[in-house]
C-alpha cells in the first residue's frame, strides 16, 4: 500500500501522515482527535494532558502509565491507532 493509500484510509492527507510518522504534531490530526497540537507534542514528549487522556477515553493516571511504558514510536502508534478508531468527519 502506498503512503497516499494509507493516509486516505486514516482520513489524513499524505503530508499529515508523513508528519505524524516523524513525530510531528499537525493541526489536521489534532483536530480530528479533538486535542490541541500542544497535547500531541506533549504526548510525543512523554506527558499525557487531560485532553489527551479524554481523547484516549482513559483516566488520566492510566493514560500516563501507558505512555510511561512506551517510547516515542509507540506514542506515534497510539495516535495512528486513534485515527483508525475515530472515523473522519464527513
């Protein structure tokens, strides 16, 4: 599957997916998940904001514990999974 095809299935642009995989927060992804770019940047850096915990549908302490056991690539994987789980807006 091409990057363009994967991005389309996630409801993202190719640029947004490439930025996400590199660990860079993008407004399109943040908006889709209902969080701020700062929430995403913090998540990539190891901190779970209350807004990100809400987007994960987890208590803040559980979300932080989850983030504490993974590296930055794992955090990107969580965000990609959230894009899969949450359908794109019509």
